[in-house]
C-alpha cells in the first residue's frame, strides 16, 4: 500500500520517515518529497508498505503522532488526478518587418 504522509517537519529525512513506519511493519520505501530547485522538503512524503494490514496499522498509529516535532497525518495515497494539458502557446515573437511598434 502506498501511504501519503503530510505535515512533515523540514528536518524529517527519508531515514527518519522509514524508521517511524518500520516500527509498525515492513517498509519497501520511504521518501520525503523535496523541491527541485532548493532541495528543501515540501512537507510531505510517501511510504510504501507491502502488507496492507501492517500499512493500515501504521496509518492508525501514526496519524496524529509527533515526528520530528510535528503532528503528522497519514492515509492511503490516492492516484494522482490527471492534470490538464498546457494549452499551446501562441506566436509571441516578432511578426517580421518593421511595424513601428504596432501589431
């Protein structure tokens, strides 16, 4: 089961997230999502647990629990909804020729 974990401290690491959930069962992976530009935590992460019963126990035990000084939330992750397309951009460049600043 894929578990969404929210309200994470900026100090929470993949290892500390893994340790919190390992106390409740087998963890395949645990990762804190970071900002691409700054590398700083975005305040949420995902934990993958292969056994649904263990995952549900972990969710029950850890939702509302303190981790690195923050009260975290944990629940089954939902599939990401498809995002709308980017809509095509128009031609925003020079239209050619000298038009005196007018289009």
